[in-house]
C-alpha cells in the first residue's frame, strides 16, 4: 500500500483509498496527493470536492484510481 501511495504522489496521479475516520466511519475516496508530511497526507478529495488531510495510519487500502 505504501508503494502505491508513493507512486501516486511521485507520478501525480489519483489514487483510491479505503479510509477509516477518527469516528470509525469507513469510506472510499479518490484523492490527488498534494504533499506528504510526517504521518499526514494532504490531498484533494474528489468525493468531498475539497482539500483534506488524511492520517496515514487510517488508510486501510489503496489502489490506482480507475482500476
């Protein structure tokens, strides 16, 4: 999963993630990673249509968008 996130960031391509929020709500999001910092991923979320911060440890799965 880490390699997929890194590749999406490096190649500037969207990635689809399964994310668990702090309230333990699961969601599927397609994101475009803007930057990575420590344990956070700053990205544009196509589902919410806004910039969001994702805690890396709450990302349960990732795959290239469109797959």
